C-alpha cells in the first residue's frame, strides 16, 4: 500500500468525523510567527515535554545538558521551563530546583495490565523528590493507573496524558482503553514525535471531550521550544488552568520523514563519537525495538575506543547507509499512518 493510498483511506474513513478532526486541529494551532506575536503581547509559553541527558535514552552530548536547554528555552521566550525525564528528576539536582522559571516535572510510565494492557506515559509537574518517589512506588509496585492519578490529585499536581495514541514496541494499543482513560485526564498532548494524523486525532479527542491540549517537542536531542503551548497566566497554576479550560493555542509540529531521518542520523553520529560525550553512560539504549539487536549494538558502541575499532567503523558505515536509504523510516511512518487508520475504525460513534 502506498503512502498516498494510506492517506486517502485515512482521510475518507468516517467522513463526518474526518471533517471534525481537521476542524479541531485547525482551531487550536497557530503559526510560529503568530506564537511570537502572542508572547510579545504577554501570553505565557512553555514546552511541557523535554528530555535531558538524565533520561536513559538520551546521549550525554552538550546540547542535551539541562543548563544548555534551560538557556535555549529562555532565548526562545518560554515563560515556564520544565524537564520531564523518564522516571528521574536528577536534572534538577544539576540545574537547581528553584531556579527562575523552572517548574520541576517528570515523565512517569505505568503498565496497568488490568485496565489498559499497554504502557501509559504521563507528565507530572510541581512535585518534589518525596512525592516523586511516592508516585514511582505506585507505578512500579501496584501498576494501578487510577491509584496513581488519585495520588497525583491528592497533592493537587498538574498532569497530562502523553502521546495518548502510543504504545511500546512489543505492545498493542488498546484503543478502547485510550478513550476510556480520557475520564482520568484533563489535558492531552499534541506531540512533535507523532505523525500528523495521530496528532489531529488527539486534538479531536481533546476538544470533543472538553479536555485541554498542549503542544510539545518530547525532544531527546536538544530541540526544546520547536513546539510549545500558549496560554494566559502569570503563574504556572494559572497557565495550566487556562489550558485545562481549553483556552490554549499550539505552535505545533508533526513527525515527517525528513525530520525522522535527520534525528536518526544525528543520533548515530553522536553514538559513534563518544569523545563528545560529557560522561560515560553504560545504560544508554538505542531502542530499535529488537532487544537482542540493541544489546549487541550497545556492547559494540560502548566498548573502549581501543576495542572493536574495525567492528565499530563497519557498524557505523552500515547503520548510516541504512539510515540514508530512508527505508526503515518510511516503514515507520507508514506503520503510524496505519495506526491512525485503526484508531479511526475503533473510535466511538
């Protein structure tokens, strides 16, 4: 099936809904120029999903340094700056928990096998280490998403449903559970790492259910503030209240073949250039979705420079060649468009 055919199938599926989906996405987005103008008028802006080198899957090169990202966000006009690393808040130990404009945040994952069946990610904000550990214990030991959200609410913390139409490589998306989970969240995410069709559906889901919507980069490569959310509010609490009420605008971007290819080539270059790494990271994972392959690649890449030099160079040449072919990236984009088609089929009437 060609990409053109897939696009036509997606766009013609449930015609009435398709019109509403496109309308919902248009209603909440604005151009980068309009975003800058609104910031100049006093609107607050924030990229609410950002990873630093403290995340296990982020390479420790200078542009992933929390301080570098902080300064870049200020330069871009972000009023609130948060880092949402995977199940860790170490970035705040490096940059300071009370630095101006900083809003401590974290990305927590939970696998609730009974209610959902696939892993769910959520961002939580304005928490400290004590509350973070409490939430982590529930996520890891209980695996109960309602218990986790009840705990978040008891501390009166803002939280959002990250990339709602996403699942781990070895999992299958439970579409009915995603719509069921909507009752537990007040804000959904329009994610730069997702294809346009999935983001449009997420925007429609949020608007049709009266939920808030945010645009984020979810960057793992220093691209903070290339997508962001605009709303009024002098405090972070006020900012989130406006978002929850549906009074936000998005400067958004989607995953494209060109962006995916660029990201992969950049990551490959960093992986094989460890002289630029700021510290050793033996736990770094490429995350191809194939565990055995990841393990072998990691052992080769992270071996001391004097070891396996020829093997490393050969592997770099092969992987770069595959990346430049764009074949795996095209297949991934295709799979995501097909996922959007499946979501449309499973969408409640």
